[in-house]
């Protein structure tokens, strides 16, 4: 997946499923929290190392980029003027 476009439908559906999983099993994962997780994933250190160890080098950056796009798109949906 990490070789895909982070804006692709598959990548965006993955982010939605990730957010749903966190909300259903851990805590309410708002878009603000999700965006913060994405920054932590790609910020270096243990998060980045562990995610890349599982998914291959570049996975953490890919997921962070997909999360950023997902959150940006969600923000646009809520701030777009009504037709």
C-alpha cells in the first residue's frame, strides 16, 4: 500500500477504517487526534521505526500523508458553503 498515492480511495478507506478501529476499541478518535497521530507516526523515533519495521521503510510517512489528506478533506466537507 505504501507505494500507492496517499490520496487514493484505498488509502483513504484505510485511514477511515483506522479511525473507526481506534474509536471503537480505544478512545474517540476525532480528526484532530487522528492528525496528531499521523504527525507522531512520521516524526521519527519509536513510532516511525516500529511502523516501518512492520510495513517496510516509508510506511510511516505514507500513512501520515494519507491521514493528512483525509483530515484536510474532512475539514473541507465541514467548511464548504451550502449550495
